[in-house]
C-alpha cells in the first residue's frame, strides 16, 4: 500500500510546509513586491479554458495563483478576454492583508477592460467568429484602448485628490 510505503515522517512534512510558506510568502511574493516597489503581481490566471476531451481528459497547463494560495495571501481573478471564444482570466496577487489594494486594482481593470462575455452554450468552438469584418470581436477593447482608459482613470483620481487637498479635506 502506498500509505505504508510513505517514507516521510511528521518532521519532514512540517519542514516542507514551512519551506513552502517561506518561498510563497516572504521569499516569494513579498520579496518581489518589495524589490520592484509593486502594489501587486498581475499574471494570467492560467491557460485558456479547454474543451472537454472524453478520451484524453483535461488539458490543464498552469495556474499562477499557487504561491499566493500556499502563503495564504489574497488573490483576485476576473475575466480579461477570450481565446477562441473560451474565457481567459487575469489574477491580481498581493501580500497579507492587501485586499483593499487588490480590490481597487481589479475593479479598475474590470471597468477599463470590459472583458466579461455573457455566458452561453456553444455547440462547438466558434473558430470562425473570432474576427468579424477583419477586426477584433465586438465588445472587446484593444490593449491600447484599455491603457488609455486606465490612464484617464488615474488622471481623474489624481485631479480629485488635488482638488480635495486644495479644499482642505
């Protein structure tokens, strides 16, 4: 039996958990945030969604949230677009107790990108509907449009803060 052949004892297990917590937290996410003066780490949530394959099973490739999950740190995932009609997500990860910052970042991205697609049942993959009239699918903003919206949002927030300070608030 596999359980009887396990050569790990409690001390080895505890050491492995402590090591994982260190490389996920203080030596991982915390170190990267501090070294590069970041508020959050942003990465694709994982590989694009896959279709069901009843013969070969799932086609899972990767997920970016493992370090945050191991360290017990917050992470927020939301839609950032699609690949051949299947959703692709983006994840914002931060240090312990950084939920307010992550919520602001994710909310800003969600507002600027407007990437959520209404769920629907598809009889097959819509490979031929990715481009309509030679341009990106309607409703999805280009990267330049998203960056311009986010820049305008930052400018508006800076202006609000300046006016607030001028009023003595």
